């Protein structure tokens, strides 16, 4: 139950809409990717974006960093990268006779890990501690990363030469895996016009301190227990398909979604509800982000690969098979009817 005034939710929602509008001055189309990036910013999650070259993955992340006016660092992942290039290292000072610590580019609010799957496992493991613990250990010292801190990583799905697949433990640290495709013809014409004639620029809308306040507002979004149960059911259905009447999926899934999927469905649902102008989560908020939350947390069997069945197919079947709970909550801006005021909601 939240104690925040209604005006706070309204103002926060309006601010996030302004952020989105400003980003779209540069980025044409890719609405789902932009919305999910903003959800991750509010929910303190990391994002993995997969798409062929030229789809504005890097540009979208750089533009987001400018709009939220935070410290931004780009790390180009290559096969010769070493952990010290990422987190920093200790350098001997001859004059003082001591070792000084030089912090790496991971010490920023928004870190772009460009083509993350081109770095070897040792570098990926160094990033793992940063993403999960939000800290870095150099020698015997531990350094805390700035707040907010988010990793937005990109990878190219069409090249396998010189790449190192991300281990399951690291993939699970990403809140979302967003798969993007080519723009429509109309969108592509707009891109060409905008980038060859207009040369648009963006202005900061919020600062990093304001983003922290927006995150706290998202934390206060109300979630009905039935919706929490719905999120857990979606995750459990990927682990035990038979229990949910999905016997045909059993041969295709070796390991289902981890409990992080259930957690991120709720955290992401809260952030999405705020962006959509509500102070409470609806089942469709959870359902809408389920593909991005769950697709990368499934380990498929060889039989699934042989039949060209991917994680999106599994998630789609799960969503279609598990009915969303019927939860009726009052108008979000009616304090007499909202759960923030009454702590109650009707369920079916």
C-alpha cells in the first residue's frame, strides 16, 4: 500500500512521457524497444538488445543517456579485451612508491556494452559482478558503482565468427532481452529524411537524481496478490508444463525460467503501469513484458532446436494457456476507489 500523493504519480507519468517524446525526436519507430528501455530504467534492470546492424540500437542508448542527463560510457567489446579494461586496475606510482587505483569505464550511470558477445568469458564474468552486486573488486578493495547504474548491451545475431555466447548465469542477470527487426518502409523514409536533412538534437529532460526519485515512485505502484500469483504461474509453466496442461511443450524445454523471471515480471509491470499513467498494475502489464522477460531464461532441448522452436514460441503458448486474473481496481485518479486509498480490490 502506498502513501504517495496522487499528484506524484501523475507528475511522474507525465515526466516519463516527456522523456519518451524527446528520445523519439531522434529514434524513429522501435516503440517497443524504447518503452522497454524506460521500464528498465525505472525498475533498475539491465537490458540486452539483439538485432542486425543498422537498427539504431547504439543510437537509442546514447540518446537515452543524453535525455536523462547522466554519465554515459561506451565499451566496445572485442576479443582482445581484458577485465582491467572494463573495471579498472592498480598502477604503481614510482614517485610515491604506492599503487594507485584507476577506475574503468564501468563506473558510469549508463554503460553501453556494445557487441557484448565478442568479449571472452573472463571479461563477461567481470561484468557479471558489476551487474548483480553493483560493485567492483580491484585487488583487495571494493568500489561501489554509482546510482543509478544500468548496463545496456547489444549483440549481433547473424555473425558467429569471433563471438563467445553469453553464459546462462550472465544472461539471467538481464531483466529484458529485446529482439528488434527492420523498420517499416514508411519509418525508413522518415529516418532518411530526418538524418539527411533535419539533423535533430535532444535536450535533457531529467537528471540522474530525478531518475532515482522516479524509481521510488515506481516502487510504490500497487500490485494485487492475484497478479503476483499470475506472474509466478507464468514462470512455473515453463518449468513444469505438464502441471498447466502443456504436455506438448515438455520435450522442448530443458530448463524453464528462473525465479528472477517472476520478480522481473512484477518490477517491470510496476514501471510499465507508471509509464501508462496508472498507480496500479494490471494483468496486461505483466503479459505485455513476458516475452522480453522470459525468452532468454529458457534452455531449450536439442529436439526444440531440431524443430526450429524458439523461446518466443514457448512463451506465447504459456501466455495463451494461463488465463489472466480478473482484477477490478478503481480509477487510478480516484482516491476513494484506488487501492492506494482503500488497500482493496475486487477479484474474480
